[in-house]
């Protein structure tokens, strides 16, 4: 029995995927490393096969026609046999010692019959060339090393929210959540967090940096200019978040508040990117985005438009844009993102 299945989506990842996998190998037989070659055109497929041959029973190479990041994650989930499931992107890596500690924790849960839906750990924005690397930690909201329900969870400060890098889900819970990531779409990590989170009943926080989130490649999907070029995909994910989860059906009030805050953050990012572009086309897109939200998801619009950022973003004219971009620039300096 595998404790942890790790999906490693790979597309043209020959230059860095080995390092990612090598940081996972110290988990030994407790870990199942699912390298999903997403129709790569370089040497990725061959490297995946080599790693499978070198580490039988631990590494599995899965090849598919290109389906994008979401398609690769879903393929990994389909093949997963571990009790828990984690996604590690091929240009990122993990702390191998913390991995061993997390596996010991998952083993304890299994042996003691404790059903924990989500394990949270810290991650670092490993930004190339940056002297200060921001670590995302959650002790203000989550008590350390105890099984929690949402009633035990405090408030997450703005800018400190859970990302794909932070979480390990219980595999069966993740499958039962109805998660369905769209193909050929970037930024589906927001859906990966948002949709299953509504089904999480118990969680556990380990206050150690496990995940290294690399930022620095010019073609990286989270680079600002790349995100602006792919704004149609950000808009699609934003709409799918409203479509796939009815907030009024979330009974726990603390969880509901968290999900609303998360949706507000993603929606703010969408508007900020449209503002940052500054073209007439994108400014018009920003206006129609909120109009469409009001028409198609009136309850979500009502909730968001009464939040702090929503009030600004739905305000016409240059003052609203100026304020939004000022907050964005300050957030960049504080949190070290792109």
C-alpha cells in the first residue's frame, strides 16, 4: 500500500524534471511518483521511461496526448493508488527530509484510523535571483500538529491563502469532491484548491517548508506578461469557480468565509491583470466580466461586490483602477510574487 501518490505533470520538462523526481525518491516505497508526460516534444518522455526503469515500483511513467496542466493532473489522479495525493510541478521540488516526516504522519493516520482530509504545510517562493525568498506559513490561522475542523480554524490574513503547493489531499475525498479540471487551460490550480476545499472536514497543519515553488523562467505561466497574454484562460477559470461551487450550500460558516475570500482574491487578480494590460480591449473585458458575473452568477456577484475589493473593482473610472494597481504593487513587494 502506498501512502502518497505524487503527480508530476511534465510538458517539455527535460531540463529540470530529474531534479524534481530526485527530491521525491527518498520517500522510498511509501511514495508513488506518477510522471505524466503531457505530449512533450523534447526528451521528457525518454527521461520518464528511464526513471521508471531505474526505480520500479516507485516511479511510473504515464504518456498521453497533450491535454494541458489540468488534464495531466486529472490523469495522475486517475492512476493514483496512494491514500493521499499531491501535485508537484516538474520545475519545482520538495524538501526530502520534510517528505519523510510527512510520510510518518500519514502512516500514523492510517494505523490509528484517523481520517484527515487535508494536510497543510508551508512553501517558499523560490524566486531566481531574489535575495529574500518569501515563505508562506499559516500559524495565524492553523494550530500546529493537531487534527482540526473548520471550527478550529482562525482567519487567514490577506495574501496568506492555501495554494496547490500547500496541500496534500486524501485521495478518496478528492475523487468524491467531483473535481474536474478543464483541458488546455492554465491556472486550474485555483480550481484544484477551491472545489475540493468545500468537502474538507478535517485538516492538519505541519509548520515546515515542504514545497519549493520556483519562479524565474521567462515562459513560466505565472509571469505577469504571460498571464496577460493568457487572460482568456484566467477568465475561464474564474467563471468555472463560480459555476462549480454554490457557496450557499457550504454549511460551515468559517469554511464559507474562507472560500469567499479565496474567490475574491482570484477575481481581483483577474481584474488587476486586465488593468495592467491597459489596452482598450482589456479594459472593456474587465467591464463585461463583471457584467457577465452579475447576469450569470447573481449570488456570487452580490457577495463579491459587497467585499472591499469588489466595491473598488465594480467602480467605474480611473480612481478605481489606480487604487487597485496601487494595492497590487504593494502586495508584490510584501509577498514576493510576480
